[in-house]
C-alpha cells in the first residue's frame, strides 16, 4: 500500500510569455504510491493540470526543471522514443472532455486498438480486437461488438468518457492520471465514472492521480490530497485529516466556500481578491498573503517551505498558525473585488 | 450518405433550370438575333419577318425558351456564325483540349499544394513556413494572366523551352506516340503556370487545417498513447486535415473554369476558354450561350461533387 | 398571485429529414411544465443534460417559440399560444447566462455592454447613461473606473458580475439564471451566489434558477422542480425534495451528490447500490412505455410527484 510509485522532486514547469519564462508549476515535490488515489485540488490557474501534463511529458513548449522518478529513472527528461514506451503503456491518462479527446474521424474501436498496437506490435489483429472488446466490456459499455464500429459523436458523453478510460487502461498502466475526468458530465454519470475509476484501481493496484477542482469528488475518491495554489502545493494530508483538520488558510477557505446541506441560504465564505495571473504571481514570500490581508505580515515566512505538522500532514508557510477568518459581518458588507 | 447525395441532386435540377433561364434571357437581351448575322443586310425586312415567324422568334419568351431548352437537351445549340458549323460540334472539338489541360492543372495543383501545405503547417513559424507563406501571398496578389504572360515570355520566347501556341505540333499524325508527346509538351507550361497560382489557396487551406488540428485535444490523446511524432502526424493530423481538402476538390473545378479562359487565350491554346473569349469579341452569341450554360452546369456539378465527397469522408455529416 | 406562472408549457422542435426535408417527427424538449413563483422567491429547475430545463427558461423569456401553453407574468399572459399580451415583460424579465466568456461581446466596452438594455428601453443622455452604468457596476461590486475596459480584461467571476449588471440595469422583477456559476471556480462561485442573494434582498428580485448542481440548488432555492426528458418528475419545497423524495429518479439524483464525509464512503456505496437496484427494478413502474414520467399527483399540499397510478 505504501510502496512508492512516482517521486516528483522540485519540479518546475515554465511557459514562455513574451521574452520570459513563467513557472506554472513551481518547485513541486510529491510522491504517488501504489494502489492509492492522490487527489490534486486547485482552482483554474493553480497549475494542477500543468503538473499532470508534466508527468506525462505532454508539454510541447515548456521548460521542465527538476525530476520525476518512475521505475528507477528520471522521466522528466527522457528522449521521446523512451518516453513513448512508457506513455499509454505504464502511464495512462484520462482527459476532461471526452468528445474532444477522441479523434472524430476514427471509430472508437480503432482508437483503443491503436494504443494496444503501439505497445504490442506483435499481437495479431484478431487478438487485439478481442482485447478491445474485453476492454469495452470492462468499462461497462453495452453491446461492445457493435460499439466498436461507432464514431465518437454517436455515443453519449458518459459512454465517450468510458472509451477514453478504456484507452488509458488498455495496457494496464501502473500510474493512471485523471485530469478532471467528470467535469463535463452529469451528476449520475459522474458517479458512475468515479465508481469505475475506483474499481479499476482496486483491480489493478495502480496509483491514481486525480486532478480536480471539485472537493466533493475529492471527498468521495481520494486517499490523500495535495492542495495547489498559484503553482505551489500548500497542503498535503490524507483525506480524513484534510477534511477535518485542514490548516492552510487557502484549504480552509475553499472548504468554507462550498454550499453545505446544513446551512442553506446562509452566506458562503468568499476569498478576497482574485487568483493572480501567471505573470503577476508574487514570487517572493507567501503567495496567499494578498488574499488574507487581515493577517499580520509577520505571521508569514519570508521563504515559505513545507512543514510536517503531523506525520504525513504538510503545510506551507507559517501563516496557518493562529489563522482565523475575519468577522463574518465585516466581510459580507463589502464585496472584495478590484 | 445516399440520402444526402439524392437530396443534393434534387436541389441541382431547379438550379440548372434557373441557370438556363438566366442564360437564355441574357442571350435574348443581346442586340440582334440568330438572323442578324446570318443574312445579307440588303434583304427585304418583310422576308426577314417571315423568317422570324417561321423560326418562332416572335413567340413569347417562355415558348422560345422551351424550344431552345428542348433542343439544348438534345445537344443542339444552333449554329456558330463565325465557323459556320453546329455549336455542339465546335465545342466538342475544343472540350478535349480543355479537359486535358484542366486535369493536368489539377494534378499539378495537388502535387504542389500537399507537400508545401504539410511542411508549412507542421513546421509553422520556421523559415520554411515563412518562405511558403510568402509564396502564397505572392500567388494571391499576382493576377493569373500577368503571371502567365511572364512565364510565357521567359520560358516560351526568351529561353524557347516550351511552345508558345497551339495544342499540338502541326503535321503530327493523330494517335501516334509523337502526337501524344507533343500534346503533353504543349500543355505543360499553361498547366504549370495556372497550377502555381491556383495552388496557393489549397496550400493556405491545408496549412491552417494542420495548424488547427495540431492543437486539438485528440492529438494530446494520441501522444499520451505513446505514439511517435511521425505517427501522430500521419495517423491523426494529416488524415484529419486532408479530408477537408479532398472535399474542396469539386470547387477547384469552378476555379479552373475561370483560369482556363485566361490561360488558353494567353497561350493560344485551342480550348473552350479561348473559344469563349474570341466568341465574345466576335459576338458569336450562340457559342457564348452554350459555353456559359456548360460552365454553369460544371460549377453546379463541382459543388455537388464536393458535398458528396464531404459526406463520404466525414462520418459526422454522413449520419444526417 | 404568483409573479410568474407557467401553465402546461410545451416546446416541441421539428426533426426534418428525407430527401425533401419534410418534418418527420418532433422532439418534445418541454412537454407540459407547470410552475409558479411567488415574488421574492427562488425557484430551482433541476435536470441532467437533455432534460429541457434550459429550453424552459429560454421559452419563458421568448428565446424559443412556445408550441402550446401559457406564461403569465403578474397575472397577464406574455406568450399565450404565440400571442403577445404583456408588453413590459421584456424589461421586467432578464436573463443571466452560463458562460461569462461567451455571453459578453468581446469587442464592446463594459459601458456599452451594461448600457445596451438601457439604450433599448430608456432615452438617456450620454452623461446620465454613464452615471447609471457606474452605479450598476458599483452595485455588483466592480469599480466604476472599469467602465472603459473590455470583457477579456476581467476574471470569470467579474465577467459574470458584468452579465448581472446588465441583467439588473432595467430593474427587472424576475431574473432567469441559467447555470450562472457552473463555469466558475469554487471560490468565485461562492462570490456570485452570495451576491445573487444579496441583490435579491435589496431589489426584491425573483429568481428562476436553472442548474444541474443539486448542492447549489439546495443552497439557493425555496422551491424545486425536477425535470426528466421534458417532464416534471417531482416538484416541492426544498425540504420536500431533499428530505422526502418520492420519485425514484429524484432519489437517484440526490444520492449521486458527492458527500463531504469520507468515513461514510462504504455506507454510501451500499446505499447508492440499493437505490440503483431499486431504480432499475422499478423503472417500468415509474415511467411509461416511452420512458417518460407520468403526470404529477399530490403528495402533500406543497409536494407533487409523478408517481405511478397503482400507488396513488
């Protein structure tokens, strides 16, 4: 259970804007273990998807620094030919929008077939077809023989996502990365897809990295959670700790801002200000500083680092100590914006 | 798919009828009629009128149109007053030349467009792409007839590499190998000069299709499967980008019609286009009418062809 | 008298095909919806994609032609089987759209976007207009200096506020909000939801709130209607729906809401499985031969559900 699968060390992924590089993922260190679901939570611009793409080596125009250790080698800087032996084979990925993730001009069966062919070129067409049908069955698609020859637009959103999942798990990957796998889907379908991912993980013992903005999904799925803000991880904990004893002000604010069953019609918590854009990130000091202005500057570390406050529970910066929300009244009166 | 094609074909019928009415009315609006050029001007006006009555030229326009349309359906477009022969025979002679010229132009167009478009799209923002894009802008800007004249002057007159007129060397026996070679030799320069200009649209189109497809999410899926860059290009990007180009094929025909009119005149190539221009300047209206009708029908057929190809290659359209 | 009353609303779209493009059949996007909203209340319309909830909202405001049925606004018909009665409704009913990125014209300044409804209905001098727009922006919590900026210079939440400023410019009585926060991040979502509640109190607004997110619906709404394939399966107060769901479809929808307590996972899984089994077994009883819901029958004074006959 606790066996390490992937170890990310000081990973920095930067994109070029104008003449400069800006880090979307900034010095992230993280491990993914076998047979666990690690959720990476954050809002848009937090760098969570950029992190997922970095692990898969899918950035074409980014500068990658640091290391991603998998199976004894650093895959962050592998030549394409070696990386291609891992991708689709030992590393599988599920995408957010199943319609655009599938080639519109290819029947879905061939799209699954392709990933098997790429990694098992010696298998006969007949064997591969058999595997594809089995996979379609495994991901819960009715009438697999018939579905094989359908085009993506002939399937519903939930069915398409099952095809994307079939592609990702075709070669029984050891690491499965799911990038917002249910954001484009209806609630009941979301549930089915999440159940499917969980079941596949349990059957194969793979490590799963689940990228999401939805704390509800996290609560349902994750074993451990990493919370990202502005390119950095601000808190890591197991799911129970995170939901009952979150420490970082950002994590606490996020948890406060979702509507809950008990408090209908009451005011939701609002985080002041907005997420700064990539070019305007404060690179010095605590990045969340500007959004909790009522906290004394001295509460922040000058160069915030991750502190292990309990075994397996890491929090960035010191501002979480003595953190409190401001008076509710005072906050609701003036909406903090611009 | 057959439904789509059948529907398109039913739409085509009224299109062609409408076209023929327009062409007919335009021809009617031209000064003079079939007798004006045919007869001696000193003839008695009463006799002329009698002739007109006999030929039905005094009937209301829709009766005349009906007679004309029925004849046209049987291939009878009347007489050319200049060549003193049936229009259909005249066009028949020229059509073969134009068809060969068009086919070679089409082939050259794609031979140039596909590699250039692929290089430009795949390596976009490199010097190669900039050079190709520069060429396409030049092609868009340069009028076809000036470009063709320059080629004719440089390679035809100045360097003397190619013949400057006709479709075959005089005196070669029809059917012999020398005849075929001479034919090819004669259409090479006109076809190339037309292809070099008309290809730029396709180059640009293919380039932007590739750049567009490159950024699609399913390309990321393909990379995540572990496909090599070359496979990503061949299997996913090129295939998906070339299909719309294939569908564009029918519309190329429309473009060719405009092109051959100029090219044939410049290279004095005896085809339909040259016939068209010279007939206009000599007011040989029965020929002009027949040619306009033919060109119009070809354009409509081209559009039909495009739609059919599109419904054939794109499954998303096929279903509807 | 309810502010908005919808009676037996039907919106059918023709499906054309064949060689001559004849009408083959029609899609019953909305098929007999009744609802009533009291002034100052929030009515939630819930359903999955294809349920017809968005079409219902759009039909009320006149963006889709109504096939049959009546929409009464302040007791007067606004579209009675295609006839127009109430002329002022265009001012009184406004809409907020889902996607703040595509519902604002990128080439227009904030001033022009927010002033657009004013220009259509009120003749104001340029100076008055500017002052009104500045006031409106202040009301939605944007600084008045942003008046000359373009939509792309704002964040998602701010853009949605611009959309809201435009919607409240004419002091409407009813706002139809179609998935107003589903394109936004959690924290921004909270901002917009709070703000919608705030202006509701201040301006005495009535909301028709369309969403697929039951968590948000529960947070915002007094009454809820659950749609499935163009028909209602259940309607009632928020408490009726969440605490005493009657229809198997509603139950399934509610159990699918993610739960924030990870220790309940296994129990929840069992429960969902039981509901799913019940759903599959009872499907034929709860839906007719075409897979559509039966007519609503009363469960209590406020609560209606599309229950099969033999139960009633």
